[in-house]
């Protein structure tokens, strides 16, 4: 029975990751998008993800401190535990292979760069990245930088033939 349940969970995790996350207890908002599988940890019910938030692949949500095992052999510390909720606001993007640690709150309209380890709260509208994650810039500054450096491209062709148009964009960039 255990093998069958694990196999079905694996298939469902891949097929509909938002539905799977909700099934195991993650409080996922409306229009969330989980790209590929995530690592929800052992207390997924401690995780809340807001509306319109995208989580890229292989992100880890750590809701407890497993390192307490090191100190539990001493009588004084045998019952020590550490748990923390993880809250991600609305309209956020969490980059691939990021790790969010216990007790972290990420505000609304935030971006976490790929591969980051988030150890503390992130205020609304900020871009953070690194190990440990640190403030990089505001989302507004990020948007302005993207806009100012946007390559020229054929919008209609992009929607009709994305691959062709992206390759053209990259060719033009390489020539400059």
C-alpha cells in the first residue's frame, strides 16, 4: 500500500503541483503557479502562499530546525524543538532551487532570485538574492531596468513563433 500511495503522490505532484500542495496542507492562494516539484517539508500546513505567486522548480520550504537532533542527547535539551510558519505574499516570484527557512515572511510583490537561501523577512516590493539572501533592489527599479534595456523585437511574431523571435533577439544582442 505504501508504494502505491507514494507512486500516486509522485504522479499527482508532477501533474498538478498546486492541487497536490493543497492536498498535503499548503495554503495556496488563487492563480498560484508551481513550476515542477517542490520540497514542502514535514509540516506543509505551516506554509501559506498568496494569490498570483509563482514558485519555480525545486524550491525547499523548511518549517522546522532538524539540527536540534544534535543537542537532544543532553538531558537539558531533550525536548527542544523549533518550528516556524512560512508566509509568502501575493504576486511574488520565488526562483528555482531557493530555500525558505522557518519563520520567514515574504511580503507582496517580491522576487527571490534563483538559488537563494531566505533566512529573514523580506518587505513588500523588494528583490532579494544570494546565500544568505540580501536586498538587491526594489521591484520598481528592477522593472525600470528591464524596460530601459528591453531588446527590440516583433511583438506579433513573438506571440506567433516565440522560439524564432527569441533567437532573433539573441542574434541581434550578440552582434552589438
